[in-house]
């Protein structure tokens, strides 16, 4: 998404002033919203998950590094990565955290729904920026890439909503 903002600001094929200045604001709002969701997930993890008795027992079994590493990646890349700790991917003990109650997972559902909304907005902004292009340039293909990735992120969010706790 950052590449889309930079390409939009430096692209010579868009007539200045922009036909709709909200293109820049829309992209910036999506970036800010996504970043805020990553921070909110980190705070919720710290308040709800990190204090859970079963989760702390799992961390004490030499899983603290994996827990903090995944948490840090979820702040930087995507809040969805935090669910990786509970996935048992490749039957790894490092990715098999448990919680004392399924109620602790409710915020993941809320975050998934908010993620669907943000990714939907991202698709709309990318489609509009692509529409403004006069030719198939770098910005057009960047917007196409953003739209495709956003569709995949929506699919992953729906999958997260369908997985039983």
C-alpha cells in the first residue's frame, strides 16, 4: 500500500491537481487504519492473552521467544499473524498455544470483520486510482496488486471467521 501512495504522489500520468484529492486521503486513511489495527491487536494481546494462565504456562515451556517473535511480526506486518501461535502448524510445539477460555478469542472475530472492511476500502481506492490512469504504468499494476492482495486478505478473514474456536 505504501508503494501505491508513493507512486500516486510521484506519477506524471495523473493530471494535477488531482481529479479527486480524496484518493491520497483515502489511501492514507487505509494505511493509518491498518496500522491502528495492528497496534490495537498488540494491546489486546497484552491485556487479554498474555495474562491468561494456560498461555503463560505454554510460554514458560521454552516458547517465550516464539510468542514474542510472532507478536512483534503481527505489529509490523499484520494483526492476523498473531493467530499463528494457536495453529499447530507442522505440529510445532512453538505454535501450539492454548488459552483457558474460548472467550479470549472473541477479539479475533471483531478484528477479522474490521479487516474485511479495510480491505474492501483498499480495493475501492485501488480501483479508482487504476481508473484515473491513462496507460498501463507502474501505478496501474501496483493498484492491481493491491486489489488482488486485498481479495486474498478478505478470503483469509472469512476463513478465520469460519474456523471453530
